[in-house]
């Protein structure tokens, strides 16, 4: 069993790693936005800008054997989980060297080796998948945790309530992570939910729940440690509402006519990267050369990922129907 550890290890090395991982997500997605305007990345793309503290605070607390189910805004989760940036970028380009062989694109990142069970384009689509994975682990009598990320917009979907009910009823080891950025696409939370305190909805199903400042990576990590420990030890679900804000549009096609620019500016002052960096500087935990080194290393990694994707290959047309149906010949030979 895992020993209780509800407080982050605030060593200098650990703090610098938290900052590095958040900057890594931001720089990767910034390059993706640039490539999108050049039409090298196509289709839908939803960026994580402003929400980086959640993935960075939660995912490293999990063990490698634990499972992750994500939403369509999942680049950050995939990178923090350990899916190689080269494979993620190749997937964005639609190349067969990508983590989903170029068939999934931005919204369907999947990596079996990392136990990363995908982004899901359907709002709330990952919720029932997560309890299926958790049920399987419970039947195997393991203490594996399944972490399910989703936005507050999923709370309005029927599968949210069905999932909460079954997770509580069957006592399933799931960590539900609600990334509440206040807007389900273009609809403000206050216009779609009579109860805007999302954690209360989980509590209604007798699921242990708490809310945390999703713009504070240290607070998120501390809450995640408590939550993961509780799920693993009790084999029961736990609900963590991370209150955050996306600083970019919902997707690359979003004109953002539904929110005031002044509101966005207010939240920009709460940017999780700047906020954490300023705290580190004030605490004399980081030096200018540290930041310069981190940014240089990340920029080199991003450049390598772009080069890898550019050099990637398109899947042959002859393989269009591959993976559509089960290979009966292969099954017969097993």
C-alpha cells in the first residue's frame, strides 16, 4: 500500500520540475497554435492555456500502473503522463508515427504504454469508460487508481450522474478531476447550472469531494495527494474540483463573443505559470539562469518534435480499413 503523503515535496528540485512541466505544455501548445495557422495541423484543436497547473499537479502523483482517461483538451495530460512529445506532435500532424497512428489527431491522443486511455471528443464520454476500467481493476483485486479528467460542461450530461451513481454504489477506485473553467464551450456555468458549486453534485452521490484553486499548482498537488491516497486505501471514488480558467478560446474556431475581454485580463493576472514563477522568485528558489535553461531545453524539445512530425509519413490509402474490423486470420492463429 502507498504511504500517506498529502503534502508536496517542496524541495528546490521538485519546484523547478513543476515549473518546467507547466512551461513545457505552454510552449508546446503555443507552437501548435502557430502550426495550425499554417495549416500544418488541421481539424479541431482545444488548448490548455491557463489550466496547466491541474495536469502538472495531479498526474505525477499517480503511479505508472494507474490509468488516465482525458477529454479533448488533453495535450497537457498526455505530455505530463510521459507520452513522448514527438509522438504527440506527429499525431497532431496526422502522421502514422503519432501515438494514435495519425488517426486520432488533437482530440484522440492514446498511448497504451503510458496507460493513457485517450482523449475523448464527446463531452463526458470518458466518464463511463473510467468506471469500466476501475471495475475491471476491482474485480482483479488490485489497488490501481483510474483518474478521469473532464470539464464542468460534462456535469450537465446524463452520463455524469450515471457514472457518479455507479462509482458510489459499486465503490470503484476512481479519481474524478473536474477542470472547471467556468465555460462549457460558449455557455457560462451560471447560465447552465442552478448549482454552480460542482463538488456538491458529487457529494450528493455520497462521493468524497473537495474544491481546490486550479491556478495554484502546489495546492492542486497537495489535494491530489490526499485524493489518490484516499482512493487507493479505501477503494472508493473521490471527486476533485479544480477551479480554473482557459486563457485562450474554447477551440481555434471560437470568436469568444460570449465573454468580456476585461474578464479574461483579470484571469491573466492569475496565470498559473506566472503566479508560480513569481512565488519562486520571491522565495529565492529560482534564479534567472534556471529559467533560461528550462526554456532553452523546452524550445529544443519542441523543435525536435516539429522536425519529427514534418519528417513523418502518411498512412497508405491501402490501409484505410485497417483496425476497422477485427483481423479474423490473426485471431484464428492465436
